């Protein structure tokens, strides 16, 4: 929205993890994270009408119906954990939450730089977004132990996908984005 910007580029007003989004990683963010292309947003209008809160959880009406439909389908980034992530930020504090997100962003960058065969960006973004930090750290340790200097990029990607998928399966988490039909 014109005239609206955010200081925190890791967690959006509504609970999306902007730092783990493909669009943000590519240097283009069309959402409330800022940038010339961001779109009009009903959540931003709502926040401005309710005192200009930085996060929805600061509003007296939170959680409200705006989140119900928003979590049903995904866009460039998963929407599944919006409320859970807002609750976590509310509980542990935004600085602690951002600290975890910065670590996740670094892990995601490492996966994309060292374990991507050109077809894994969406998978890695979803995995790092949906898995808890402990599960991701465990997967990274397993990935590192399973490869050598001679491992080809395609093999590296296969190992990373298999071990991240195993962590997700163990927790009953689907790493596929849910698109509208």
C-alpha cells in the first residue's frame, strides 16, 4: 500500500516468514515487506484502522477471521504456520523470534548455494519454513556427514531432499505448497 513500509523484513504483519520466501530471496518482494511492487492488502488496511500495529497479535481483536481463509492455501511461501508463528513471536519476543529466523535464512542460503540442482528452491523454502529449527539443524548435520568433496551437485541435492523429507515425515509435515485449484 502506498506510504506503508515495514522495518522487520523477517516476519510480516500477518505472520508470514518473509525472509524464507523465494520472492524475497530473489530481491523482489511484492508483499507488505516493502519494495516498489507490493500490493494493496486488506490486512494492512485493517492494521492501520486498528492503530497501526506492527503485528496482528498486538491487536485486541487477534486472532480474527482474516487469518482463517489466508491459511487455507499457499502463495510463493507457505501460509500454514501464520498463526503459530505469530503466537511464537508473541510468546518468546520478536527479537528471539527474529534470531531464529536469521539462522533459518542462513541455512536456507546454504542449501540453495551448496545443495541445489536447479529444481529445489521451492522445496527448500518450504522445508526451512515448516520444520522447527532443531529438526533443520539435525538434517543439516546428517547431510554434511553424508557427502564428500566428490559428491556431485545432483547427488548433494538428492541427499539434502531425502534427509529434510525424512524430518518432515517424522513430524507429519507435508513440504508441498497448497495451491488453489
